[in-house]
């Protein structure tokens, strides 16, 4: 008989849960009773707003303009499925930026790009009485070269001073002074 009571208790619990689920599904959300929620607060707010705001005036209607003839669209203008490119923006007169005048290059040669190396230091060898310039490029690779030596396969060190060096391309064009930057 204990097993029968157990089944009846389980069936009763299932029925209670089912009743609660059905009630929630049928009843409106947010209410706990079957009575509709009171909307007296919203009515009072609307009444106060109507009292405090100035009375609305009707917009100015010009009845004569409604009877006037309006221009009709041209037959080729109204195609909803045709796309067109927008017109180009209006051209404005643009003044060219002020250009600094560089020293004139000799006739027949084109200006060269600046040498993209930084001069970071000097190595002195007392036994050889030579100075060697230490250079670095934008990628972080270091190079070294003595006076008259070739650096990075495309530049020649012409003169090594205390605070600067003079370099040029291997063909002699593009002579440039690079100041000591430290690193």
C-alpha cells in the first residue's frame, strides 16, 4: 500500500505543477489576479500634461496653393529601377602648398632619394688610426664602414666627422650629410 500512496502523491504534485504552468500561460504577464491593472495613474498624468501645456494651434493651411498646378515629371525621369552615378563634386580652386626650394641639381641628373640610414656612433681603432661609422636602417639592421668604404651595398662613406658623416650613392650622386643621432 505504500507504493500506491507514493504514486498518488507524485500524480498530485504533477497536477499542481501543470495547473501552475497553465495559469501562467493563460494569465497576462505581470498580473497576479484576474482583474485588469488599473490605469488611473496614466490618466492622471495625461490630464496634468494637458493642463500644463499650451493649447495646440492648427498649422497654417494655404488652400489656394493646393489648387495650383504642380509640375509633372518628365517621362524619362521616373524609373525606380535605374541607378545613376552621382555627379562629381564641384571643383574648387586649390592653391598648391608652398614648396621649399632645394638647391638646383646639375643639368641632366635627377634628384635622388635621401639615404635612409641613421648615424649612431663612431668606433675608433687606435692601432689602425681609423674611424669606423656605425649606422642603422629603419628595420634595425646595423652597418659599419670606414672612409671610402661601401655600406649596405649601395652607399659610400665619403668623410667621417665627429658629429656627422658624409655619404653618397655608389655612382657619386646624392651626396648627403647625416648627423649623429645616438640611437
